[in-house]
């Protein structure tokens, strides 16, 4: 069994980003990654932006996806249909998204990227006691020249405050219909994930095939692959075998 990891745009040595980016761009990048390595049958796993890419790939090319581990549930967002406001407590938890939709937020991320990202790590995974070395290994990626632009655009395009990539309009319209995921799936939730959280409904489970297993992992926040990698590996082995 071989394992491949795709770098996120604007992170590490992923190269410069050209043109506009859509919320679904990560899915396209993942498909390009699979094509470049001639991967015809894969198991996919991911969370947050990576989970979105994995879900999109499973929808677009299910014949090439043997199984899916999605951390957080149905991670496909739909900027074409704006959601209704959540509860005040839930809206408060997304303060950084509203911040990034202002020029003050862009400047704040530009000037304070390490301090701001460390604060988000602490909020998103309140029980995770990561050390400085762990944070610094990832923080090096914040120096990518596209980091601020890609992050800001992602949080603006989802609320239609920035243009999407018109080349992907047809795919966005298809995903706006919330098509079901049909490949074997395990859904993971961190019990202490302050971003996604284990608050998914039976309605969302209807987006997955019969037999989909939903697991809530205790004492784990947003960064499950780091906090409890064994839970992710076990789920991947289940969908692949």
C-alpha cells in the first residue's frame, strides 16, 4: 500500500497560485495529483480544506475512489446558496471568518500570521497540548508568498465577497445540488472540534451510502490526523478492506 500527501495551495513549497481560486479548487488539485501519479483506484482521507477536496473527488470520480474517510462530515460548501444565520454562539465561534472579510483582517493576518494561527489552533483544539516545535514546523508554511491571499480569498468567496474561478462554474453548479457521496465512507468527528464539531444531523447522513459509519473520537479537536492519527488510520483501513 502506498500513501501520498498533496500539499495545500499557498502552503510549503506548493508553488505560486495563478488566477482566482474557488472553494472547489482543492478538489481539482487532488484530481490533478491523482492523474499525475496515474492513480486509478485510491482511498481518500482529509479534514477541513483537505476533507472538502476528498469529498469533491469522491463525488466527481467515484469510480476511482475505493473508500473515503471524511473528518467533519459532508464537507462540500456551496457559495451559490448562502446559509441562514446560525445561533449567536455558533456565529461567535467563526469570528475569524468575519474578520478575514474585512481589510483590517487581511492586514492582521499579514502582520500577525503566526500569533493569529496559534490562537486558532488553541481555540479549535482546546485539549491539544502541542509544543513550539510542532507549531513551528507548520508555521514555516505561513511564509509562502500566496498564503495570505489564498486564505483571505477562501473566506471571502464562500460568502460571495470575492469572485470565484469562472472555469469551475459548471462544477460549482453541480455541487450546489449537494450530490450524494456513493463510495464506502467512514465519517469521523472530534468530540472537541470547535470548528466542525460532532453536531451533524441524520439529514446529512443521507448524503452518504447505506452502511456509512460515524465515529466520534473523544478528547480530540480539529486536528485529528495530528492529535489521534491511529483513529484516522483505522478508519482508512476499514474502508479499504
